[in-house]
C-alpha cells in the first residue's frame, strides 16, 4: 500500500512531520508518490538529504524564489551552513503555501529535528509546526523498543522520561512511547486544532514489532485520527482507524409476522446478540438504527455502550436506515487543548472510551443485520484486519468460493454515495461504482437469514448441530 493511501492523502494537502525515526524518509517517500510536490523545512535538514529531491532551491529570502520547477519533487530550504541546511523563514513559507494552493500540489514540511535518533521528545521551542498545516504526522521509530532510555537512543531522553513516566536507563516500553505520543507536550504538541492527527509508527519490520504497534494503535486512536504502522523502507504499511458498526434493526418483519429483532437467540434477543458481537469484535462506535418496535428494541440495549438512533422514515426503505446510521457518525469538533499553554502536567489517560460517540474519527463501517445473530466475531475481525492492510473500498466475505455474504465493510470513501441512496435498497446499489473485494470464508452459516418462521427454525437447528 502506498504511503499516500495509508495516510488518506490522495488530494493535495499541507502536511507537517514531527518526531523521530523516519520523518524525512516518510516526507520524501510521500512526495515522490505525486507528479509534483513541494518539500521544505522549518528546522534543519542534513545537507546530504537534499539529494532526495529532484530540484533544490535555496531561498534565504523571498526574492530568491521565482517559480516551482515541474515535474518532480522540489526541496526549498534556507542556505547551507556546514553539513546542514537552514530552515526557511516565515515569508518564504507563506509563499510556498500560496504556490502549492495555486498549483494544486502538496506542500510537505519537516517541522522537527531528532539528531538521527528513533525517538524524541520536544524541547520548549519545538516543534515549529506551521499554523496552517492541514495534517500533522507524529513519527516514532519502534526499533529502540526494549533498549535503555538514554540519549544514545532517544533525543532529549530526560524530557521523554518526564512525559512518559519511564525512568532513565529503564527499557523503552510500548506504553512509554504511547504516553509520550499522546501527551499534550509530546507528540500532540503545537498541532493546529483543525489539523488531522496521524501517528506513524515506523521501523516495525518484524512480526513482533508490528504486533506491538497494533496494541499501541488501539490506545492512540483516542488521540489521533489514524495510526499507520510498518516499515517505510519496505513499503509494508497498515492503517488503524476506528471502524464503526451499524446495525440495521428498523424493519417491520412483514413476511415473518413478528418483530425479528426480538426473536430469541440463546436466551437473548437477536438485536442484543448482534450488538454484543459488534462490541466484542472491537467495532466503535456501534450504532443501532431502529424503526418498527423501536421502544422494545431499545429496551434490549439499555446497558450496552451503543448509540440507538430512531429512523422515523424506516417505512421508506432500507436506504433511510443506512443514512441514519452514517449520519450518527458525523465527525466531532476539532481537537483542542494541544498547545503548550493548555497542556496538563499529568500523564495522558490512555483508557478506552466508555461514553460519547465520535471520540475517534471513523475510517470504515461494518453493516450488520439484526436478523443474523449467528455472525461470528471472527469474520468481523477478519474484515477489519484486511481493511487495515489494504484499505479496500468495499469488503465482504465470500463463502464457498462463489457466494457473497454479510456483513459488509464500507470504507469512508464510499459514505457520500451511500448517503445518496433512495428507496428500499442498501449498500449493494453502489457495488458497480467501487471495486468490491472479498475475504474467503468457509462457513456457510453467514448465508442464513430469517425472513419466515421456517428460516428461524432452520437457523436454530443449524446451531444445535
């Protein structure tokens, strides 16, 4: 997967890179994925790093700039002093911003120094992130995991110790890195409130480090829009985002003759079993869309951390429930409280959220049907894991090599089209517009649903086998 896709940066953006452990590599790797891009720095670069660009312009003052060469990657720096470049001044930076907008090309800005270390913590004057940055990427290298916390491995180890709670000379842990990244004076420092936040955990070039990074991601998602894990040099990347669960439970069950959402499944109503499965699979947030028999359905869910949305238009078809579920995932307001003035001295709370929705930005949604309580946790996790590695637009199980089944995962890129659906039709209506990809699944229990009483009997009997 290309870095631009992993970061969701298909359109030109103004992106800042901070931290340590591969930010320069990431910046130039991303730049070379575009036909034309501008790269600059509000801090020093090594003079040897100028060779990573196709064109290098030295702009000590604004009059040194005339135009951005095309095509290719253009690096703009201040003058060269010794073995490193000087940062550009604010006037030059503002010109580059306007030029990138005019040319409709990305502007990528290195906004931190790390002395070639894999980890760092910012000093009082760091990091110099431009206030107009649209995406801020905090980089951390996992290759120092388990090594002692010293200045040999971490730039500004004393500050790292203060922010993470890890003592000097103690082995560097995943929890310490996570706490530093999530700290208002650490990885979140100086990020503009309106900017997207991404943590890039680089140097995860072994299965062990990838697993460690995955564990960190679930905690960091309370503080970042997404977490990208992998090894930049191998272009082996995974993107971790919140994946929502949307349970469609609004139908009238006309053919069945009774509310299917409330049928018994091992002592629980169908809809509760589906909600519990979604939560156990790690979906967040979980939204249940009700319609017919709304009060009874909601009463089955009162003690679960799910959001229940009533769809008053449910009789107009399934499309209205799809839209009600997606509208419940509207993004929260911009982040706040990351400037030095508002930073707290306490270590950040890394516990999973227990209330509120939209606390994390949703990257995809898995749609579940209330009349399929037999769907296993494992198939949902398989969909989410595959999407983290490949970011498919639409992903579904393929049973016995030729039959598409539920549940179906939709990437957020498809949400605008799902919101345009009308009538009694679901996500299948947009299958012709997007590439639909599949994970193989060898249990045909996914194919069972309940439309009539005999279907319910067959489902119950199948479970007894």
